[in-house]
């Protein structure tokens, strides 16, 4: 299954952006030049962890079709201080939580270290991706005989075991080996713990790490590559930092997408305001499936289950960008393509998280729908989804990229080209 290879190649947002860029290169895309050409296929990587890709039409575009997902997942980020020696001769990694995760799921399993290191080479700072070739740490739990508590203090309970002090283990030396560098060249790093258990398909299900949100990133990429040429501008947006609110220079809460689109329109002589009027964005991030053991935690009339199709996500306070019109257009498209569709809304007394759709459109105001795939164990080290649902989302993104948004006297249409 191609997706399993994609998942394995993307342990961090840095790897996801780099690997996706490589897949685009293999498909005939090239880095965005200063003078893009009509009909060109381009991509750009921002801050090593966000990717934007563009398929330009041969003539002035009839609007823009965009999909967006995120490259990051909740984890534990290594602090700059390196290793800490405990009173009883252990060496621990010093970490801090990135995003909100199910802490217990990360305990007692093999963890790798991955991300980027920053090197000084002849007075220039260069970035190198690294990933430990095998287990490099574990977060040991306290035996049930010694503690009945299920609450964790991140500064105490969640610090990973790295080595014994007498072993002489050196994190910098280890990083240098992984980066094919000398220890003295390393200036800094952005490193995370990653679950090393490989994703697997079993029966009706697919389980693995980082399903939120690499399943949607992959589905958007696959649809982007599989779709036919279009009179619309086609765009793929994979943002970093959604799990911590998107308010960074390469997050969906920045001006990155708006600026990139404005720059592209300027270079091509297009009217950016007119382009936005005919634009449609599908923001893709996974949704909570109804739990088989705890159905009472879901809204009784708006809770999806696995293997019954992608999910439209609704929120009255607009944590999701879906409104009646954008949902109706997607429903119409799915009806024509015979793609099953489900809906999600939180229980009114259990507010859920938000995603990048509403954040991105405060800066780029285009019609937007928030969707995703139903999954269990959101933000756990090991998550589960339906194996059929990914296929249906790929069908949907492919069909959407093959559409143009039209607005006439009779209403709105996502017309297939």
C-alpha cells in the first residue's frame, strides 16, 4: 500500500515536506522560479516544513481549487539542554510536549529521534534531516504495583530514558553520526520523539502513528497528482504547526499562502481578487469516530464510524469553516461521484479542537469546507482508521481538483471539467 511507505518516510513535518517535494519532482514538478510559465508545475518549501504546490493553467485561470492538510503531529520536542543525569546514574532526554497527546500511549514503546540539525559549514548554516535508525529512547511507566495514578506530570513522568551514565553516551556525537557531520559542526536542532512501530493494515482497519494528519496530506497529494489538467489554478497546501495553533511563519495562520498566491498572480499578470472569487478550499484533517466502547461521548446524530466514507465537519462557533453552501457543493460532488459521505459535530457539552480551515481563511477569504477521515485514538502514538476511507478521500480530492467553481444567476456549481 503506497500510503504506508509515505507514512514511514515522514516521521516529522520536516521529512513530510521533503518527501512530498521529492514525490512532486518525480511527477515533473520543479521549484517555483521567479518567472513561472503558463502550464507550469511548481512547488515551494517554506521553513523546511510547509509545502505549497501549484499546477498553472495554460490561460488566465477560472478560479482556484485548493486542498490543505498539515504535516505535524503531537509529540515530544527535545529541549536544547541535551541530556540530564539523574541521581541514580541514568541519562534522560529533556523534552517538552508539542501539541496535545495521549501521554499513556507513548509509554513503554520504542521511540526514535527525528527532525533536523543545523550545521555550520564554511560560515554558512545548513539544515540536515536526521532520523535514528532504530530505538533511541523509551518513556518507562511506573509499575501498577507502585502507583495507581493515571495522571502525569510532564516534567517528571514523561522524560525519556536514553542511556546509562557510565556508558559515555553523547547525544551530540550521535546526532553528528546520523547527519554525517562532525560534532563541532552542530549548532542547534529541532528534534522530536517519534513512534517507530510501523503502520499496518489488518482486516477492515489501518493502524499506525501520525494518521492525524498524514492520511489527509497523502490524500490531498494523491488527488493533486491524479487530477486532470484544469482551466482553474490547482494548489496543494501542506502546513506545519497546526497542532500548536498555526500561528507561526509557516503555519496556516501566517500570510504565507496569501503572499505566495499574490506573488504568483503578480508574476503571471492575473487579478488576485477575481481569482479568489472563484476559489474553493477543502481543508482536510481527521475527525473523531464514534468509539465502540463509549458511544455516549459522541453527538448521537452527527458521529461518523470507520469505513463509511469521508466526513463533513460542522461547528457553530466556526472551529471548522464548513457552512451550508460549501457543504452543499461537496454533497453535490460526492453524489455525482457516488462517494459516501458522513457528518461530524461535537456534543454540545464537549467542545472539540479546531483545525486550519477557519484560520487560513481569515487571511485568504475563499469558500471553504472542513473535512477529514474518521479515526479512533486521536493524538495517540498509535491510531486506527478504516482502510476503505482513505481510498474514498483520494477519490474526492481527485474529483474536486477536476472541477471549476462557477457562480451564476441560478446559483453555485462545482462543475467537472
